[in-house]
């Protein structure tokens, strides 16, 4: 993690951009997704109390990747008569698993009409639109900030503009004129070339992130990139490129959650019975109120599980966290004047943003007077 430079105008509120990896609307939300979303939500809301913060979480930007477009093309080809708007998360997720099991992927000619529709209108396939509608309900139930899941949010620059900007700073190798791909070139930093656009013009996830961040990153005092370890190489590249363009970048690695000791990608299945819908159903059996459930979820997925992958998801531990959250809310004293601000700043660790782990784990401390009620109201629900 790279600490930001200090300085600037005395008394000026710092500007922070939070840019997490997005969950593509192709499958149900799993414990790994929930952990990342809660982490981002706590960071964003807490930082908003001490800084001028923007959260960039655009599904539109990443819907042009081959992973998403290929799934949509498969659905239209394999299920032309299916009304995807009536399906549940698990059912759409099963379609996604079947798609990922296909031995071949559609070529660029099949994907091009889909990509054009997304670029020109922000169009979303009915299956993904259905998932997003269900996710909005989850966000509302969990008290998550909705960054505009159902709203078309195109990236700040076109692919051509982004490549031109990178080329002007010798940060890419553009071979399209000769029928080749575009490579991100961070070899000056000791990093290998990374293809970001295929020879047929298909951008990958990293190209989409660059489109979103290259035009705006340098305008913030700190850019916070959040991602899981499987994307570490790409996000290290993104860090180096944005830094070369004048941004101050910090990276937060939030690992996925094992299920029965194994970290699986959603594309392979294994999430049945562990989706967010299933987790919510498991918690509905208890007598905890909404505030305790929301706080308990954050205590468990942030403070208990932490950044790493040491512990598998266990619903009984989650229930215990909800019970403890209820006790904290019932017994916490009223915060003294200025205590919330001091508590938040202690959790910043020399950055312009609040560290969610420092924040939530401090609420479980046996000493001190953590302002549980106030932070729950302002940040954690």
C-alpha cells in the first residue's frame, strides 16, 4: 500500500476517490461479494465524515468486457424463449455456470452488436437487469449506499481517448494499425507488458478501469483502489500508471471468503446455499432488529474475517456477531462531543480515508468508549 503525500492548503478538506472492483451482474452475490461490498460501504461512509469523497462504481463501464457480453450472447442463443426477468438469482447464476463451462467463447463479431448497444445507450440484458433489481433490494435491506446500480454511468473517456492519453506518456504500445492488440506498457517500473485491447478491438477489465480513472484520478488527493488478490497484478499496473499520470494511489486488498476451506470463483458454482439471499434467510430466524443485523454483518465480514482468507464463512459465527452487535447497541454510552471525529481519525492510519478494519475492530475493543450508537447511525447501517 502506498501512503499519500501530505501537504496542501492548511484546513482544506481532502478529496478522495474510492474505486473498488465491480461485481459484474452475471451471478448471485456470495459471501466474497458481501465482504467486499460491506468493506467499500464502510470506507465510503466513514470517509465522507472527514473528507470530500466520491465513490465510482459503474456497472456500465465494465459491461463491455467479453465476460459479460459473452454471457449475454449465450443467453440469447441458448435461451431465446426464456423470460429472464422472472428468474431468481440462483437460476440466473446456474445459466452463468453453464456458460462458463462452454468449451468455446463467441468471437468478436457476435459480441460487437452488444458492445455497441452498451456504449451508445447503456443497455443491459434482461437477465442482468433482473439481477440488478434484486441487488438494489439487498442494498436497501443491508443499509448499503447505492452508487447507482440501475443507472447508466458511462466512463469518463472513450477507449480511443484513453489509449491516446497513455500513448502520449509512453505508457502503452498500440499495434492496432498493424492488426495487433494494445498493450499497457509499464516496463519502466519493472512490470511486464499487459494486453488491454485484443486485435479485434475487445477491451478487457483493465482497459475499462483505465477509461474510468485516467481522466480524473490526478484531481484527487488520494485514490483508493479496492480489489481481491486474484487481481493484484492488474491493480499494481493500474497503480503505477495512475501514479505516473500524477495521482496519489493507495491499494486495499480484500481477499475472498472461503467456503468449506476453499476459495472458488462464482463461475464454477459451489455458491448454492451460500448466496446473500440464503444468508438473509438464515438471519431472519432470529429476533435481532434491523440495526443489530446490519451492524453484525459489518462486524463479521470486516472485523472478524479481516482482509485475509484464514477463516471460512460460518453462519453460526455470523449469528454470534449479530447477537454481539445487539448487546453493543443496547449498552453503549452516548458519545461525548467530538468523540466520533477523534475515533474516525484514529482509524485513518496516515491516509485521507478511514480504514474499515481499524474502524470496526475498534468497536469490539474491551477498553475505551467506542461511539457505537453514533457510528452505527452514521456509517454502519
